[in-house]
């Protein structure tokens, strides 16, 4: 049974008790409305292949590659690899990646 729990005041829900691979249109509609209402949605306990993840994601709309080519999956550009290329060869954090598109915030945070 699908359970939707609000995570905070005004933004974010956690969904459990569902396998997104098996959602019919009515079941997906429940998740879609929760996503529209709360902007952020976490669906717990999913074990998806890349193809299944993309099929599920495309139900929400067009999936476009991230503008930064360096964070794209090498063979599936619609997938963004979080944390990709954030370390230099010596193992230190490459703070310049946080300046891409967010110069004012990077400066504010001292990056």
C-alpha cells in the first residue's frame, strides 16, 4: 500500500510501499500529484536499472542532460552523476566545480 508522508513544513514528501516499475496510470497519478504539491519527492526502496529509472523519470516529463557535460553518465547523458569530478588527482576537493553557474554562492561560501 502506497504511503506518502510529508517531510517538512511545505516542501518534501517521502513515498514508501510502492514499486515504481509496476505503477499503472492511476498509481502514478498519486505520485505525480504529490510531487507537484511538495516539489521534492523521495521514493524509498527502489531497485532500478538505468533503463527502468529513465522510464519512470520520463513519466514526469522530458529528461534533459545536465548542462555540465563533465557530470553526465558516459553512455547515458540523461543521467547526472552526483559528485563526479569533485576531487583532484591528489585527492583534495576541487572547489572550482562549485563555481560553475553559482559564482555568487561559491564566493559567499568561500569556495
